[in-house]
C-alpha cells in the first residue's frame, strides 16, 4: 500500500524526532546522490587553535593528514564514492603525491586558500594573492584547472561579498563557503538554504551552501564537522533523508583530523576549543562509515556539472 505522502510530509515538518524518522522511512524519496567534500588541512591549522598555535610554528608539528587520507580513500573506493577535496595550498606543497593520488582516483580537487586565513581578516588584494597562490600550486601539481573554492571556517559573509568578483576574475566556477545557520545566516548570500547564483560584475557564481535541517524555522547544522560528531546519528540521517525526500542533494563536509583520535593534544587551548576539536574523535570513523553505507555520495562536479551548458548548475544533474 502506497503511503500518504502528504501525511508523511506533515510529520517530517512537525513531528517529534521519532515520528519524523519513521515518516521518512515510510516515504518514497527519490534516489538522490549527495555531495561529499573534504577540507584537506592538518590538525594544527584549524581556526579553533589559531590563538595558541602560530603559523610561523607550523613546521614544528608532525604531519598526519596523509595517513588518514589513505583510510578515507580506501573507504571511498570500497563504496564507489567520489568527493571534492578543498585543499590548502600549504598542504598541497607538502603532499604533491597525495594530491595526484586523490585526483587520479577520480576525485575533484578544489581550493581552500593557502594557509587557512579567514576571509574576514584580509583585504581584497591580500585575498587575491592567497587565492591565486593556492590555485597555482594545485594546478601545477594536477596539470588541470581548479574550479571550486571554500573559505576557511566559512568566513564568506555579507561584508566580504567582493569575494564573488575575485573568484570569478581568478577563473573559479563555484563556491561552497556558506553555512546558513545562527549568526552565519547572511541575507545577501543565498536567501534560501539551497544552491543559488551569486551575481558578480562578470557573471554569476554558483554557490552551494552546506546543508541544514529546517526544524520549525530554525536551521540545524547537519552537514558534518563538529556537528556531525556532536549530534546523534538519527538527527543527521533524518536531515539528509528529508532533503532527499524534497529531491535536494545534501552537501556534507569533513576534515582528515576528525578521523585521527591519536593526534597530539593542544593542552594550552581553552576547554571549549578542546571540546570542539576532540569530542567523539574515537567513534567518528564508524559513524562516518555508517553514513557512507546509508546514502549515495559524489563530488560537486559529479552532481552539479551541466555538460550541455559547460558549467556548474544549481540543480542536480544526476
């Protein structure tokens, strides 16, 4: 017997957590391919620790991302997942073989800037220099174009809208720097929670916001990172399932250090910073593997590239 999808949708919108999950199980969402993305950076480069770890000291810390990436790449290969890797130029300089390995495995390489500086701390000229530096490093390694960008810590906001023109001028085709929840919601930037076009002087830039769950008008961050580690899995599952039920692709993100419980502890960081960084690292990989088994994932290019138009679309193409 076919479920009453109108009642299913009502429960998805207004029911309790258990009612929503049950409704989503009974509903018939389309088979949607979601977006998997990795912000490729080292454990000591996070904004969370920048008050206690200086960039000038980075060379003193052990590099660990490569070992974790081997695990993630094996998981992706096992489940036929393609991902987009937003890569710091600093990291690419030290891991050129890894970057080529990721690319040769069919994944998409994009820019995460050079050394994880927040957009809000830079002038347009400083941003341009870092952007072009990272793009050049990656393209020299790959011998192919880099099309996407993600701002460190999603620091693209109303006051830095000039980023759109800088990205377009540098030849970028898409951005994924908006995480629309709480104080991160910016009226100018994708009024809805879904992909949109940001107008610039030389055209439009495709923007792909990180996914949130609409909970009674409140956007709950479900896209990954610390929120994935902190929230119960059924909340994450329900949020993605609901998006897929609405024929929307969820856009997820993770960092290699989030799957590395053995990384050094930054003891001088605040209690809150340590909680945000280290919470549930020991169980995150198994939770992530469950996610990979429950949903279909691919890269931004796989999901949004419109072959006929020769550009990234804001509607899923698969």
